[in-house]
């Protein structure tokens, strides 16, 4: 095999041939559920957790998912095994899963409306581009709080990992205008509570305790779960708590937890005084995470970025 393998609606095929019709509900309604899992040393990391979240997202978004977890696992493992052969030993993959309600017939002049067709299921991979994350480990993350606010809980359940992300697109463009290379950190409108970024869960450290926004107002990240578990192993207190921007910029440390780069320290939010970076809690957690996967996460990114 000289090109990556993908899966689409019951077929394994070359990735360049995997395409959705223009009348798929993923385009027509933006109704796409997704999840992303990475490998370490070409082995999928916490796939069961990602599949559980993927299925929950499908259920909450009312996107049919007829395949069993065993079948989804078989597809994922096969694609990663095949596509890893195209990688250098030091490289790793991201596995993307996505599901939609399927084609909307009348949008192509065909019979059928929303939900009348068979649902769409696709999986594909791409090599992790470590160069994208290098700055996080040499300079720290830069965040900007934009005017855009988080989607109200009454509109979309935050437990759904989805691709209906226009607000994130606008928020990140606003952040980029304010500070090139920055990511948007959104507040929740009713009480200005800090939530998350488009690609990562946000954490802060106060007096030795790692704090996360309540899972009721954010996407429950698999990496967030990993941080909580590592805190427990290291004896570091971990707590969910509502906190404001003012409390955030006065924190001892701030961090981002993300599937692709795992954990990154935050150096600046808006134009406030820089946060301590890299912080001691961040260093302990990153070292423990690296030990648990048998690979120096920061070294992999710096060496290949």
C-alpha cells in the first residue's frame, strides 16, 4: 500500500477516494458528530474512551450509529495498522471518526428528506503535525477571550463532540487578529464563567490544586480525564469549579489538555501579565503522562517539529 486507507459506509478504500455527496446532512445541516484519537508508537491510545464518547455524541445528537463498539474497534485498528506502515518510527497518527444522518435526497433533486437515507460513517487518519505544537513547548500557549460566547446549554448539549463549529471559527479568527498564533478561550454568557478552547480543555492551578470548569458546561475531554487520573496518582488535588477570567489571570498556572499534544502550559491570556510558565504542576503532569505512554511527549514534538 502506497497511500493511506480510509473507511466509508461499509467499504475500505484509498483515502483520496473517500468523499461525501454534497447533499449529505453533514453539509446541509452541519449535523456531523466526530471524535479524534491519537497513537503512541503507532498504537491507539484510550480508544475505548473515545468510542464511548463518540457513541454518546451520536445518541445525544440523534445521529444513528448502528455499528457495535466491536465493529468500530475493528475498523479503527485495521486502518491504523495499515496506515502506520507509511510512517517513520518516530511519527504518530490521529484517527478521525465521523458520523452524519446521511444524504438528504431532496437537496439533490432525489426522493427522501432528512433522516430518510442510511447514516454516514467514516474513519480516516492523518500524521500528527508536530510542528504545529512546537511553539506551545518553546513559548507557551497564548489565549485571547473574544466577544463570541459559548453556545448556550439549552441549544446544544456540551457533551456532544461535533463539527457545527461556526462560532469557534469566528472566535479563533477574532483571537488571531488580536494576537497572531493565539487561540480563543470562550466564556459562558450568563455568568462569564471560563469554559474551553476550540481544541482543548482549559485548566488552572491555584494553591496546588488543579481546577477544571464543571463538566456540565464543557466537552468532557478524554485528555481532561487523563489529567484527573494523573493528579490522583501524584496526590495533586483536582476539583471542578466555576471560575471567572479575573480568577484565571491571577492563577498560579494554566494549562491546555488536548488529544494531539496532550498537555501544554499557558503563558498569556489577553494582554495581562504573563502567567508562570512552565509551571511545576504542569511539569509533573507532563512527566507522568510521558511515563505512562512510554514516550517523552515534549521531546517527540520538539524533535519532529
